[in-house]
C-alpha cells in the first residue's frame, strides 16, 4: 500500500500546543499565498477554513446551549462531521443536555485531552475529513 502526505497548506492545521497556548499554521488563500503561523493563548474553535478565536469557554462545564450556538450556526454553513473537544484542565464527558444538542444538530462530538484533540484533528484533516476542534485553554 502506498501512502502519501496530504497537502494541508490550504487548511488550518495545528502546529504546536503546550501550556502557553496553541500555534496554528494558517491556511493559504489566493490573497495570501504564504503559510503563516499564529499563536492563541485562549480557547478557540478551528476547522480547515475557519477560526473562531477567544471562544467563551475554558472548561467542559462552561459549554451550554448559549455558548455552543455560534458553533451550531457555523456548522449549518460548514457541514462538519465531527467536533473534537480538547481540554488541558480536565477530560471527561459532556452533560446529557449538551450531548442532546449535538444529537439534534447531527454532529458527532468527542471529548479528550488537549494533546489528543490536536493530534486527532491533524490526522483527520490529513484524511480530508470534515473535522473541527474546540480547544479549551
């Protein structure tokens, strides 16, 4: 079987993560053909072609219908398959009320550590999957 590395230059990928924040390689555009990096010190939402910086949650219990509504509205436009939620402060599961919201939206969701979410996001992005990540810092 032959494997090849996918070209992610047209997608937002995670270059680095640590206690100080997340560094993204920002997608190239026709107006900006060079690859740029940007560092984020606060929670953010990222998918292949969109970044929502300064997301208003830092732990899983902060995720409510009101906080998640902008993501669900974005999903109507972006048609994402899965949201990976990574948290450096805790790993766990979402409340049943929040899980019900994702079921209503027909959007898969997985909670994991920050590192696992970053690695999984990049892996699924390289497979050309419609993946997004909510990284809680």
